[in-house]
């Protein structure tokens, strides 16, 4: 069976919670009337089981079952560690 869960890549903006990180995913969208390319961002709370991801890391998150009121994503892998 083919894997149907969505995967997104974004930057960790907050790691202050236990086993949870806030990931900001940016996308480019063209304005419908003026045609200018606009940068849009969405924030997702993702499960970070071993508290491995830190603020500034680039991570891949995968859709999962609801883990809490806000968490519906889980950190799949750390693509790039933050500098410093």
C-alpha cells in the first residue's frame, strides 16, 4: 500500500515545550490579481519524541494521528542542523 501521509519541510521556530516543536513551513504563492509572488507561512506543532530537534533546525514533518489538541504532525527527520 502506498504511503498517503503528507510530508512538509520547515524550520523549527520554538522548542520550549516538552516533546513538541513548532515548525514554520513557508510557501510561495502568486497573487491572483497582481501576479506578485508572496511568501506565506503556516505554523504546525509537531511531536519531537526524543527532544532531538532544536530551534533553527530544518526538519521534515509527517502527518500523524491527533496526539493532542493541536498536534497532528511528527518530526520524521532532521534535514539540517542549526548553525552554532
